[in-house]
C-alpha cells in the first residue's frame, strides 16, 4: 500500500466515498468498514495512533448516530455511523501511507483545469496543505486551552476553553498569512 501511486489511492478513496453514498443499508456499510480495516491491517498502521486519531470522529459519530436512531431508526443510525467511520479510516490509511508532497503533487495535477478560471493549481494544493496542517494545530490548541481552564478550576466553563483557543487560532492564522506574504505568495 505504501508503494501504490498516490493518484490510485485518491481514486480508490473517491470510489469508496461514492459507493458509501450510493449503496444503502447497514450490511453494505459493514462490508465497506471491513474492507477499510483490512486495508489498514495490510498497511500495518499502528493501531494506538490510528485509534487516537479516529477518537474525535467516534464522538461525532456517536452523536450523529444517536440523533439518527431517534429520527430515522436503528438501521439508518448504524449505516450512517459505520459509513462515517469507514470513510475517515480510509482517509487515514491514504494519508498514513502516502507522503504529503506526493499527495499534494497529485492534487495540483488534478486542479490544472482551475487555471482557466484564474486559480493556479499550486495555490489550490497549498490551500489543501494549510487546511491539513491546521487541523492538528486546532486540536492541540483546544486541548491546551482546556487544560489551562482546568488548571484554573474552570473546566465546566465552555467560554474558558473556547475563547483562548479561538484567539490562539486567529493568531496562528495571522502568523501563517504573514509567512505566506513574506514569501510573496498571494501577490499578482
């Protein structure tokens, strides 16, 4: 899996996403999850790191599943939760087995048609890279703000966590923007 072409991996991930949306039923969702888990085993992903990365998705899936159970029944809830887990785990397999620069090169090649509407493909690939880089920074910042709030005895106050985390993320965004501007990116 590590040696497969990044374009093939993205194509398979896209095909899985389409199949998960088109094919209905909890059984098809469980089959998709089984295939993805098998691919993670074949890729020899470290389970402790993979599970830790998927944990926030499990919380979201549980909330979505509870709502779907209440609104549409257990079959739909199971399908939605398992589909979400399969897609996130599949994306994890792709990103864990592919170098970031190779993945961004493929995205830049795929974005070449955007050049005709005034968007350079390299800018698109850079945007994707910045989003991917911002996600762990957001998680780390939020966890640090939560720990700081807990140390002040404010662990039950959402404001004590969210406001400092938001301020730090805005500062991170400004620093990233300043670094891009210093390198001349975004100028005509």
